[in-house]
């Protein structure tokens, strides 16, 4: 296994490089949050951040993941879903997620962020529908 492969491997719960949630744990948590939201009427949002690639991406990823973990609450979830992609599951009102997104975008936008998108769950929506809307938001933000 190459060095690049070991930096992105997972123990099932956490990404070994950043200690953020791994993809399997994120998707499991997303499905649990959807079920809880359907039962209790809770609100949550997803924010996806895609970073620019560079030769020193590992250092940027480490620093950026630490900032994300410091800015989120214990009940929120920061996940690394791709080499340069982070997704944050934020519980609570949409306004809080929008504020979080603005703070990250203003601090990092021209420096390391390639794209940032946000969606808030709609009642009865599946995980796939939520993630598709997140993809659509990202495409719309890139085309602007």
C-alpha cells in the first residue's frame, strides 16, 4: 500500500489522517439523523467543503480539519468523505448552519476552498435526496 493510500484509510469510525468521521460512519450517522428527524421533527443541515488541491495538501487538510472540529459542537459531526472533501452535519436551525458556512467561507475562501455548499433537510427526504441536493447546490455555487 502506498503512502497516499495509508493517509486516507479508515478504522471504520475515524479517518486516520484527520481524525474526522470516516465515510461509513458519516453515512450511518446521516441515516440515523434522518430517522430521528422524521420521528421528532428535528432540523439539521449538511455543509460540504471541497478544498483546492496542492502539493502540500496533507498539511492543509490537517489544519483545516482541526479548525472545523474546533468550530463545531459535540452534537455535530465533521467527516472527511474524499481526499479533499469534508462534510459537516449540523443539528439545529438553518440559520446556524448558514452562519457557520459564512464564517468558514470568509476565513478561507480564496485561500484553500474550491467549493462550499449547504442544504437543510426537508421532511421525508432520503439520504440520497439530501446528498443530491447538496451536489446541486455545489454545482450552482461553482457556476456563479
